[in-house]
C-alpha cells in the first residue's frame, strides 16, 4: 500500500523529471559557433553532433521555416490528418476556381509538408501550368506562371540540397516562358513586367532581377542543379538520367539561340549565341565523364579518338568495342551529334544570312512587296541549300525541313501572285520533292501566319 | 458570385414545418397512450394527459425573474469553467495569422476574400466548439455534482431550468461573439493595405431569371457543356444565335436611375472557353442587348472584352439607339411594368461564354462593409444559439460525453451531409436503392441495367422506394446549417441578403429551437435526477 503523502509523491515526480532532464540537456546541447564570448566555440552535445554528422537535422535540408515548425508542433502529431483536409479543400477550390483561397491553401499545405519535394513540384506546376491556363488575359496568365516559379523558389530555400527543385525552377522559366502558346508575350513580360504597380522598373526581382533572357535565367538554375548534383552533401535527383539532366545548362544556351532566330533576331548576337552554345556543348558538356560498363566515357570524341574507335571495330578488342558502343548510345540518348552539328552550322555567317533572308522575305511577302520577297527568298533558299549540303545530318531534321519548305511556300505564293511559273530548277528543289510528307503541317502553319498577318 | 443565392420559400417551409410538427405530435401522443395503457393500465391515458397538462402549466407559469436568475447562474458557471479562455486562443491565432496567410496573390480582391473568410471562419469554429462543450456538459455536471438538486428544491420549473441554461449560454456566446466580431473587424481593417480598403464594400445586387437560346435561336433549358468539371456555368457559342437572357422583374426605374447617377449600373462575372487560341492579346467579345418584347425594341450597347475573375462594371447611359438606329430611352422605353430583359451574346466566333444566374446583376448603391460583416456575425450567432439549444436539450436526457457526440453528429450531418441527402432524395444522384445494389454489386450488373420486372424485383424496388421516402423524412431532423454560413457573401464583397440568407437562418433557428426546447423540458421533467 502506498504510504506516501501527496506532497512526497509530487516531490518524487519532480526529482525524477530533473534527473532525466539533466542527461537530455547535456546530450542535446546545441552547437555554439566560435567567437562572440566563446572563443573556441562548441560542437554541442552528442545528439547534436550525431545529427550533424549524419545530416539528420531539419536545418541540414535547408532553411527552417518557423511558421512551419510551429504548425507541426501545435498539431501534436495530427499533421497528416490536417494535410489531408487541406488537400481536400484545395481540390474543391481548384474545381470552383477560387484562386485566392487556393493560393492560400497551397501555402498552408506546404507549411505542413515543407520537405516533401514532390508537393513543391506538384503545387508549383499547378500554379504555373494549370491555374495560369484558366485565365483568359495573357498578363494574368503570366502572373500565375510567376507565382508557380516563385513558389518553387521558396521550396529551393527550404530544401537547398535537392537538385531537382533547382532543375524544375529552370524548367518552368525556360519551358513555360519560352515555349507555351503565349511565348512571345511571356518572353516580353519577362523583361518588362506588365504589373507596373508592383514592379515599376519592369523587372520582378524574384524572377529576373538582372533583366536577362528567360533561357539565360533558366540556365542559372540548371547550373545550380548540377552543382548540387556534384556536391557530396546534395541529394539524388529522380527527374531523368544523369547524362540528360546535366545537359540542361547547355541546352538552355541552345534554346536561347534558337529562340532568337524564331523572334527574327539574326544579328551578331544570334550567331554568337550559337557559337557559345557549340563551345559549351563540345568542350564542357562533351568533355564530362559518365560511367558506363566500359568505364568512364565522354561524349565529345576527338579525331584521334574516333580513328582509334573505328580501328577498334575491325579489331576484336572488347574494351574498345564497349567504349564505342557506350559513346554511341549516350550520344543517341542526348541527341548529341544533332545539336553539335546544328550549333556548328548555325554559328556560320552563311546560315545566319539564310535564316535572315528567309525571315525578311516572308515579312516582305506578307506586306505585299512581292518582288523584294522573291529576291530575298531565292537568295535565302540558295544559302539554305548550301547549309544543308555542308551539314548533311540537318537534311533530315524536322525543324530544318519545315523552315526550308516554309521559305519555298512563300516564294511560290509570290510567283503565283505575279503570275509567274515555277522554274525548272530552283534551290532546295530536292527538299521540296523528297519531303512532301511534312507539307500538311507546314501548309497549316503558312495559312495561320497569313491569317494573323491580315488581322 | 460563385453560388446562386436563391430566395427562401418561407410559406412552403412553414407549411411543411406545421405538418411535420402535427404528424410527430400525433405519433408521440398515440405511442404514449398505448405505452401507458400497456404499462399502467386503463388509467394510463389519464396520467399522460396529466403530464401534458403539467408541462403546459410549466410554460404558463414561467417567471422571467427565475429565468433571469438561472441564466445569471449559468453565466457565472461558464466563467468559472474558464470558457473565456477562448479569447486567448483567439488572440494567439490572430497574432500569428500573418504567418499562415502569406503568399497571397497581388490582386486585392483575393486579399479581402481570404482575410474576411479567415476571420469569420475562425470566430465561427472557436465559438462553436466552446459553446457546444459548455452546453452539453453543463446539466450533466450539475446533476453529477448534485448542484441541480439545490436548484430544483426551489420553486423552479423544469422548463425554466432548460430555458435559463439556454439563455445563459446564449448570453455568454453572444458576448464572446460580439467581442471577437469587433476585434475581427478592426483586424481586417488594420491588416489590409490602405489602397485595398476600398475593396471592402457590400454590393447590393438585383438578380434576374436566366434562360437560354441555342445556336439555332430556339429556347433551350441550358447552354453548352464545355467539359468543365464544375457545372455551375453553362456556355453559349459565339457568333451564333445562342443567347443568355436575363429577365429582371419588379424593378423601379426611378430607383435605378438614382442608384446609378442617371445611368444603369450592371455588373457581370462571365467566364470564357476558347476552342482555339485566336488573338490572345484580346479578350472574348460580349454584348448586351436591351429588349422590350411588347414594343419590339432591341437596343444593343457597345461590345466589351470579358475579363475573367474580375469586377466587370458596366455603366449604361439611358440614351440608347435601337437596331434600326432610332433613339430610345433605357428607363422609359425598355423597362416596362417593372420588367427589364437583357440578352447577352458572345461575338467571337467559335469561342464560348460561360454564364450562371448570378453572373449578371443590377448593382444598387453599395452598403458599408460593416453592415454586411456584422450580418455575417449575426449568422454565426444564430447558428451558435441553435447549437446551444441542441447541446442543452441533448444533455437533458444524456450524459455529457454522449450528449456531445449527439450534438456533433447532428452538426456534421446538418453541415456536411445534408446537401448529399437533399440531392439523393430529390433523385439527382443516379443509381439504385440499397437492396437492389446488394443484388447488383456481387452480380457485377451495371446500375443502369434494368432488371426483369419479376415479383421479387418489384418487392425489392418497393422497399427501396420506401427507404428513400423514409430518408426524405429523416433529413428534416438535421437543420440545414449552410444558411448560417454567410462568410462567402461578406468575403466576396456582397451584402448578406435578407431573403436568401438571414430569413432562412432565422426560420431554421426558430423552427428547430421551439420543438427541441419542448423536448428538453419534457425529458428533464421525466428524468430521475438521482440516477447520475
């Protein structure tokens, strides 16, 4: 039978608590940095040291959000339930297009799941791709694309060791801004934000503080992703094969150069962009080493190496055969040879001129200057033919074929309007006769451009 | 507005209520009579009659003074039970609210919406939980602690105990609600950036009835479904004869003229669906045509580009020109006998315009935000009162925990499951009854497949039909709590309407509170207090 009084029992409980708390304090003592009254600093208690050594602390993933930490603490283990309820709310708000509340709920969900990277990607994507598409005005759409990108950037701050979040940030800014239906407006807004009330300078400091091209900003994010991939403290990425993942900074340069052409910018800046892209593709990305069954291989093969590998095919040396196989496989996987040839070709003055003349020829045709258009188009087609002949791999490239066929359609339309017959021989005739399978698509695009020009 | 504020049918609801009360009273009386005969014998009905007379006597002999004393006792007890600690939780929530409401879009409408919703929802949930627990545990605790014995030894009637409790808790709840409401109001004003405070308005809309014409110009029940998962809006095709037509009735031209400063103020909130990209730098074109069918006048006004999810305010000058180029006056020529018809058409070919009834309305002069906000608070107050009644009545015949479970159950069903019950009993949900499903599911038969009308099938379907009818009756046991939720009106900048929100809330409160209080009185009267 318990003969202790209530006071005695309480004293024992308090004593027990104190007894247990002392080792906890010593084991969990936080680390103190050197300086500011503690010259040598302290590594902290055993638990803290073990946590730091094994990267188990929340702070090892990125910045710790106090609101998130408080929320999780206050919920007393009911975080999962609360998150489920919020996701249900979010779903209803998405369905009923309640965008303000949806944005707020998204933030609440992420407070509960700050290190769940898939949630960051899913929600960022939803804002940038799904919510933006629900709005009709193009500047509203751009606003939501930025919201998605900013949201993902917050995720990067809280999860700084995850390369895939950096990659997705780059992907949003590159792909969504540069390739969506509204790419012309989005790319313009990227350097001159339509929201002058909040960004009088025309630059949103969180998205594009330096007023760069979207692909160049995306490149910065891709580079950071690669840096964290190389960093031993960084986490694994699960977006795609490493060899593809690492190509993105250079791919951003290639996209940048290609988009300048699409916008009709054919000055030195475009040629230089292709040249830079070629340099980086062959000397930086192409020189990187990747693991294979044949050991470490790289994609850029020098003439000596190529000769050596060719010899190996005749030879029965297993190692060299294997290397040849893996280099070829990786090159196919990354479309390495195509981009190499394309960048090399586009860096030449003849190619730049060909694109420029085909582009300005089309403009002249759409403006009704048929004589000028014919001259420009024929000259552009001649140079274009030279490019295709100089770089045969481009002869089968869809983009190259479509541009060549479009030039010819414009030229033929000018001839028709001037009631002139198509001559027996003309530049790019071979492409016209052999690539008719592309014609339906090119004709649709041709009609669309004419329609847009007549508005 | 993203929901349709349909005016409440008070006459229909009152008739149904009277009928229901009559039937339930008759069933109760018959059951009591039979039970009393079976248990007591021939004198049973007389005893039932005596109890009824006694209950009625209680009500006629109710003393306001005793009621006041009991209510005061309840207030003191609530304070002693630290109910006012809810203010601490409230203060903490509001202190840190900014943490949890970051990342809001720049658009000021979103800020107002989120802040107002947050305040009203927080107040609603906090007060609800506290008052529910207080109401459900008050009487059982008194009985357990035998403090109620002291009360009942005084010349106090049982109905006064029930009513006194309800009034006491209502006073505490009212005070808490008022303080929170006022603090919340100033919090919203303080939290919103100065330039966004102009968004704090209470628009007063006048809605019309919506009808459609299809692409051939024939009357249609609704527009086109463009595949939107949210079926709220129906779409009309651009550059065809498809029209959405609003008929506004009982409108006073002089009042409209005064409201709009000589012009008519309309507001629209349409949505668009593009079947092809088109010119993305330009919006989809929409046009209003004012129609007087009796005088065959059709007066179009200049088309405008639809701006989705924004306030599209249209000020229509009274001087218009009809389709023949003849000048007409909007207020004298187009409004006839208080009726105004507006046709809406989409001018962009192969594009669609999404409309719902509340998407176009005449905007009367705005009321102040405080007006609509405190109407929203009143809605919470009415709900709180009903929950208090429910809690006190449940605790008059159940112990604390069970009374709480019962009250929470009624609350959850009334708030969440009632719309489902409504659509199921109205036949809006496709499928078959429980018994038929029991056969079809294991047999892998699709619900839409008709079974051969054998005798067994007919019996099964008859039982299922009876179940559905029973469910139709059972649903009325649960109040429709959706009417109390007026936060959406306030948050979206609308005045809380009398006919679609306040009137139904009042009717539901009175309609449920009256029989529940009678039930509580009878239960407490028949309860053996010594049985804890």
